[in-house]
C-alpha cells in the first residue's frame, strides 16, 4: 500500500527534507488532431463516469451490494472488447480509470456529508476536463521547447510567460510529475494542470511565541479597501468584476437577441466566457502578488476567520463580497506561508476587532458599519475603524501564539 504524504514527510524529516506538492497550470495550444482527441477523451470520460454511477446504483438497488472500483474495472475491460464501443480504446485508459475513481470519491464524500449525492454528467453543461496519471514517464514537461507530453496525445505546445521562461532557464525543472488535468474552458482555451512532487530542504520552524512584534502583521479585509494592515497601510479594492459589468451587460443583451444554438449565438457565448476568464485571471494575479508580498515581508500573518458563506447571502453586498475573494486570498497566504516556514494565524470570527478600542480596550457597542472614523467614549482616542481593527487583530494573534500551542494554530 502506498504511503501517505504525512508518512513520507516523517521519513524525509529525518534527513532534513520534505515533500513539496504543487500544481503548474499551463495554457495549451493543441493542433487540430490533438483537439479532436481531447474532445473524444472528454466524451469517453463522461460516458465512463455515467456508466459506473448507473451500474453502482443498480447493484445497490437490486442486490444491496456496493460495486467497488476494482470490480467495475474488471467488467469494464471486458466491455471495451465489444465491437460497438471500440472508440473507448482510442483514448487514454488512465483517464477512464480516474473517472471511475472520481465517482467513488464522490460517494465517499456524500457518506461523510461533505457533498451532495453524485449526479450524471450532461454533454452540454458539464465541465470538459479529464485527469490522467503518470506511469513509466508517459507525462513529460520540456520548458526549453515549451511542450508537454501526454498519453495518446503526444507532445502538445504550451505557452510560458516571460517570467516562467526565465525561472526555468535559471533553475531548471526538478519536480516529478504525478498526473495531469486537461481542461477546455468555455472560452475555447485549453489548459494543462500538472501535479508536481518535489523533495526540498526542510526549513527549521522558528519559535513563533518568542518572535518580535514588528515581524507580526495583522490584516483586516474590507470592501472599500481590499486590505488594511496594522502598520496603517491600505490596499485599494480594484473591483475587477465591477469594471466590466457594462461590457458584460451589453454582450448579454446581444446574446438574448440571437437564435439559441446558431453560430452567432455560440460566438457571443465564447466572447462572454473570455471576458469572465479575463476578470478571473486579473483577480488571481492580484491576489497572488499581495499574498506573496505579505509572506515575504513578515514572519507571522494574522487574519480573521470570516464566515464568507454567511456574508455572501447579503442582498446588496453579495456580488462585491464574491468579487473581492477573501477566501482565495486566505488560501494563497496559507500555503505560501507554509512553503516559507512562516505562520498564518486565524483569529475567531466573533472577536470584536472593529468595536474594541486599541488603546484602553473599551468596547464600543454603539458602533455601526457606516462609522469609518470614531472616538473612544472612555479614553477619547480617535480611531480609523479599519486600522484600529488591524491593530487589534495583530494583538489577538500574538496572544494566541503565546498562550496556545503554536503548532495547533492554523
């Protein structure tokens, strides 16, 4: 049985090493034949997934048995020999096996109450993607020629940015590819996401409970400003989606007047999808840069554990909250800090960071959301609401580091 990542990390720690697992998403530029084979694979994966789900439901309904992945694979290998389904042999067999495993994983998550019951995939509404495994070096990445080799597909051209080319030229590519996911976005763009495993040196974890105060930063997020830190710096909220709302509305009005399914309808759909992709990519680029800057400049980053699912239900602010992507930012900070041997601390969402005076610790229960500047009723200290909150978040983070077990803090 294969060892888990935790088990392997324990073994590697004895040698001062650890596993670094990450993804590398690349824009693919396939030729006509490769596009056709990609589309065939998407269809075969969807067919296999639906078939396994159907057979599993039938087995439980009529025999009360659970059809396992190994048992279905055995049946499926015989099924592929039929003359009516020879097209299943034209595509990557690892992609079909992964489709079965994904259905089984969906079942497991359903029984753990982590997701809904798995559904059948529809041709025109399901996401066009498949995942394949790396076996006997069947997936390769050549940054020098800007190509990726995939099973059954061969070498596919990819597009690397200037910074990526420079990075690979200076440092090379040392990771081991464990798998690849190929996706066709509704904009018509193909992407290849490589799952990479690399063994790196284990950085010694500093004693965060004894760290200097100036190496800890508290961050308060908002809608007027994306981020306000405990040093008083404010980063503007660029409102990426809001900047393109007029253009999106115009395109969607034009789409409404086109005949559904016509070429012009499909062209406009693709234009809208490209615009959404541009907004998403611009937002992600901003979040990556801000999270990287925070991690590089500080040893400990303290954030609030916000209830985003609850906040996004707000009738007037839901779109703005979704656009600012606080949860994605938190994720980016978390894994970047982990890579660098630094720490991200999450304080309780019910901590009164905005209403508590940073000077005398008096709680202003009458403070409303519209009060951006306020004066403490006890010590008469004037506060900028967001900067005061960031300072309180920092102090709470330091208290947690000192009083709680540091290794238990997320």
